[in-house]
């Protein structure tokens, strides 16, 4: 290797082709190091002490990876929701607020049966899978309230097909029970299943009901479907 590359560079103009690629890399490294030292010395004269003007990307790597994961998740969610039909996006928003079922709406059944009570409590705690697991063995008893709770739990587990089946079963067992709620949530389930005809039929029942609290929302969903 040519002796003292830095001295040669200072003493004369040295064409690039006089140096091998490895020698050029070494020369660049030496010059960069000298510039770093001058920069640090200048700062030190001003009372600022730093090791170098650069920073370590290695230290930032975990944070950059975490930010990338968060960005990918947010972008994926946005992409998924942006591709949903308008009615489905609206229905998804309504599903963010779970229906507040209580002992009265359960026909008092949960108060007299420990398993039904546990299923109701699991639903209130947002543990819909446990609620469904507890209520499923009781479905053969053909209680409308059990099927209604199973339908709600399935709905919030995004199992819309089974949710619709449970709601329909509750309606057939006791047509006058949970009427407004079943109409409303069946409409939402059918929207998520992309069955617009059945969804419109259920939402129309909500609008025509004299007691439903979801008339305005049902009208908005119908408008989005049509």
C-alpha cells in the first residue's frame, strides 16, 4: 500500500485511479475521522462536549420497529374499513357499544339459575366467548332469553351467521320477547353478512315499531343500503 496516504493527499494531487478501491476506502475513513475530531474540538472550545456529530441507528432500531408495526396495524385497519360498504361501517360503529342486558330483560331466569347468572355476568364483563360457552348447554330447554343472550354473544364475537340463527330461534320460541332488540340486531347481523334484503326487512320493522329506541339509526342504515 502506498505509504502515508494522508500525507500524499496533502502534498500532491493524487488521481483516484492511482489508488485501489480498498485504499480509497481507507483514505476516506481517515479523512472522516479527522473531520470528526476537528468538529468535537470546536464544540469543546465552546463548552459543548460530545463524542461525535452522528448518532447510533442501532439504539433507535427497537423504536423504529415498534413505530413500523403500529403504522402497519393502523394502515391495515384503515384499508379494511375503507373497503367496507358504508352500511357495514355504520353497523360496526353501532356494535362498539354492547347492548346492556340485565336480569329484567332475562325474564328473571338468571337470578334463579347459577349457570345463567354466570353467563350473564360473563357477558357484562365483555367475555362473550365464556358467556356463550355457559349458555349453550342450556339452549335445549328452549328459553327465548337464552337464545337472545347467545345471539348477542355471537354478534360481538363477529360470528354473524350464528348470531342471526340464535335471534331467529328466540323469536320463534316467544314471538313477543325482545322484539325490538331482535329486529335491530338481526338487521345489523344481516348487514354484516351482506344480505341486504333481509337486513332491510328487519330494519323496516324497527322503524315501524312504536317502542324501538333505534329508529333513527335504522333509518340511517336503510338509507345506506339503498
